[in-house]
C-alpha cells in the first residue's frame, strides 16, 4: 500500500512537471522590453539626422538613412520656385522619387520611427516612396519631424490620410528634451 502511494505520488509529480514544461514552451505575448525598434529617416540638411541620433540615444534603436536615388540639391528644395523638385512633388502627390534600397528585414521590428524634415507642411515625397515599397502592416509607426515653424500635426494628418491602414502613433517635432521623447514613446 505504501509502495502504491509512493508510485502514485511520483506519477502525479511527473505529470505536473510535464504540464509545467509544456506551458513554459508556449509563446507568450511580447512585452515592451521584448519589442525591437528601428529608426528610419530622411535628411537633407542634416537636422533630421541630428534628431534621429537623439532618438537613438534615448531608445537604443539602430538608425537607417533613406537616400534618394537622385540626391536633392539646394535648387531642388527651393520652395519659392514653383518648378523646384520639392514644389512639384508637393503639387503632384503621385510623384514618388526613387530611393536606394534599404537592406533591412522589417519583419524583425515591432516599432518603426520614421523621421523627416517638413516640406510644404507635410512629409517629403521620399517618405511616401518608402511607405509605398515597405511592408509595415501591424507595426507601431512613430513619425518624427524637424521644422523651424510647421507643426507635426499637419504631417500626422497627411500620413494618416495617405496610409490609413497603417498603425500611426501621434508624431513629435524635434528637437525635444529626453523627457519629452520618453513621454512621447510611452503614450
């Protein structure tokens, strides 16, 4: 009788251990700490690159620069010239300047920070090219911008209107303090 009780106890413990082991191997939901982020940005004058570096300092995320296949010249970004490249891209929202390939597997990232200067109160066409050719469905997208005057809210609106199926987080205009960046990310 004692032997039978011992055998039953050992079998019960073995069954519990087996069940515990199975539950330990089941996938669990990712926590904020498990999530991987990347910073993708376009810069013309260097201001957005400085902002991306500040964001990288706060997040620890790697940075990847979007490069247009044909670099923008000073004449290309002369917004008072109706024939300039940036003005034409603003007036004709279907224009998509080619960009150099990005050697990034975006399936490895949960959060993508997308940075750009504000041109004509919106994201440059280069950003729309990136969004058109990159599968970002299901990712948390955090746009950030640099601008002397324009608020991020106008670019937020054009991004949400142009890409309504993507998961946009409210953007942030940089430069900003480290605390402001942390608050923005935490929302």
